[in-house]
C-alpha cells in the first residue's frame, strides 16, 4: 500500500503541499495541466517552480503569479468549475472534498448557508491552483492512504479580506477540529486554511509516522522564513507491504453502575446501528463496592461526538472518556460459496501469510434450524468445504 506522511513540523499551506509533492518527483506538467483544465483565463495567472533554501535546507517552491484583481467566487462556482472540467475522476473527487471542507468551515464561521459562502483569499486563483494541483499530484503518485503529524498552532495575527484576525484564523481553527495540534512553534501563521483543509479532507489519521518502507522524501518551502525553524513541509512517501490494512479509530468508554441491563442491551444495539465498529460490556467493581459495567465503543474518528452523545442520552452516564487508537487489520472479504448445505456466506480473511475462512453466523444458524442439525456440525461442514 502506497502512503504519504505529512511531517508538518513547521506547519502546512497549499503552496507548500504542492511544492513538497513536486520535490517528491511529481512532474511539473501534471500540476500545470490539471490547473489548465479549469475555466480560468490563462492570461490571469502563470505557474512556476523554483529551488530555494530555508536555513540551509534545499527545498522546492511552487509559485502562482496572479493578476492583482481577481473576482470573489462562491463555493458553488468553484465546485461547478471542477465538476465540469475534463479532470480525471480521482482528481475531481479529492479537489471537491477539500473545497467542501473549506466551505463548511467558512459557512460556520460567518454564519451563512453553504451555497452563499464567498471565497476571498481561498477562492483566488492561487488557492484554486494549490488545491487542484495537490489533488492531481496525489492522484499521479497513486497514493492509497494519507497520514499526518500534529500541527503547530502559531500565534499573533494575520491580515485577511475580513480584517485583522487572530492566528489560527477562524476558518483554520474550525478545520482543525479532530486534528492534534501543539503550541511549540513560534509566532506567525503556521497553518493556512488551504493547508488545514487538505489534511482535514484527505488524511486517514494523525499521529507518529506509521511503520513503512520510505521510498521518497519531498520538501516544500513556504513563502515566509521563520526565525525558529525552517519553514518547510516534509512529505514522506512509503510502502506498507505486509498485507495488513491500517486505520485510525476512537475508543469511547464509560463506567455505569445504575442502569438496567435491558437498557444497556438496547444501548449496544443503538450504537451498532449508528455505525459503531464494535461495542462491548465488561464487568467492574466500582466505588462503594457496587457491581458495574464498562461500556466500550469503537468508532471512526468523525463519529466520536455523535456516538458519545447517544451514550449520554440513553444511559445514566454523565461523562465519557475517549482516546485515539490505531488498528492493524487482516483483509476481510465476504463471499457466497456453494456447499452441500446450500449457499453460505463466508468471511475470507488473509494477509501477512494468514489465510482462513470464517462462516457467517446468521447463515449457519438458518441452515441448522432448517435441517435440524447441531450448529457446530454446520460450522464444521462449511469450514471443511470452503476452507482455503
């Protein structure tokens, strides 16, 4: 599996992202031609790349030269421009996801409907080029998963079309929901709205760099030259080739000592129906010597608040704890197989030398009831006839 890891020790911006991907080996023509597919007057902008240095480290810069006056654009204008272009579907999908996240953040910050969001700096030609260029470069690399490190918040103020705003700018702060951040970097805008949107839309998870074989490193330089650290975005390209699948989840837990077991069973059903990946109860002995249960629910990161709210509504818990976790999974595919007992669904599980078949419980129960057979015997027959 091909992955990209964004090492954002100095922050991230749209132009830094494109520059790092070009430095990684993406041909400049890939970015230039993708931006050229859009309905932008070619006389209104030009693209260039150059080599530069930040505190002695050589890096690539991606430069968009734009005419001084550019029209403000609504989110719908940009979405239509991308959708109606001859860009490849993979590029369109990535660019649309990034702009949608930007529009969501701007709509919330300014209290307007999504369709009425005006893009000022973000909607200008340079940022459109950054987003479409990044989507095209990632698509050209054939990347299957993107991960990122914690982002530096920065400090101070930034001048925008809305006036002087605190760092991180309000739209950037909104985009940082669910992304780990730190305050170790010095003053200045370290994360731009475009850079935050790229990771918010495309990253599968955040944290330390995952185990992988590094196949390339790209360094993209930002416009500014900070005093504390080199203003560079470093991107690692790598391969994970053990047959495992990886993703990031959130584990939600709470201890309950005063809710009926019938209610708890209902809560588990609600959690699973709402999209939880797993849910379980485990026995506890709590304070005042009360027997209790621990409810543990595993969810995708974007489901965290929804499932936490469900637990607080449906149980007597007055709080939940959650922590991010990584998962290492064998590949699993559900197939229908012919057996002497009829058609049966089985889970085909493989990866890293593992290869096995697991019968689907519901199908085996149905067959056992229909044929008057012990369930264990049905399992044995299906495993024997469908085993690899």
